């Protein structure tokens, strides 16, 4: 199966072992890690394990994490994390590219792939409540808020593709 996704402006390709340094730099960016890893700097080994989990997920479920490219430059990531109930949508765009609609465009490409190509019955997402930009992305995608919780002292909102 071909896992390459394209949009009007973006090219998404599955991340691989060769992408370790690129992803680690992105995931340790202070603005991205703030909400993604609760402001914790992850190690290269942790990043490597996320990449391996993504590769395993592509082999098992035909989804995982994609790198997001704009004009041949990696500007972020988007994809699904495996979860018990339904895959969990995740995305992040480098701060230099914020405010241009790339997060919505990349997340929409992944969500459409999951719902239409893979016929997933549902996709979930969670977001830190203070992350209003990410909440707007999920709302633009048509996802509905279905819950709220405090996890590790952080308020989270839960979204899904159906209500």
C-alpha cells in the first residue's frame, strides 16, 4: 500500500529510522514540546521508540506518523497513535510555519485517509485545554468535543469524529 499523502501545498510521507534527528529536533522545540510532551525534553531513544512504534503501526494497521513537507522542507508531523478504542489523531507544525493553515491541512489529509481509505469507524483526539490553536484545528476538521479531564495536572479536552 502507498502511504504517501498529498494536499494542495503539502507532501506527507511516513517517518522512518532515517528521520530520527529531524523528528527529535522538532519534538524538542520548546513550542512543540510544551503541549506534546508537557514541556519535557524527550531523549533520542524516546524519539527512536516513537518512530519504531509508528513503523510497527504502519505494518499492522496501515497508519502511523507522517512527516509533513512543504516545498521539500520538513515543517511538522501528523498521524495516528494506536489506542484501544480508536486511533488518536496527533499533529504538530514548526512554529515558524504557524498561522498558515498547515496543521489543519495536514491533519485533514491524515483524517481523510483514516476515515475514507481505511474505513476507520472513528478517530479520537485529545488536546491540552490551553492549546486554543489546536482546538480550532480539531473543530475545523469537524471533530466534536466529547469530554474533559485532568491528566497529570493538565486539563485535557477529548474530541471524536462522531458525537
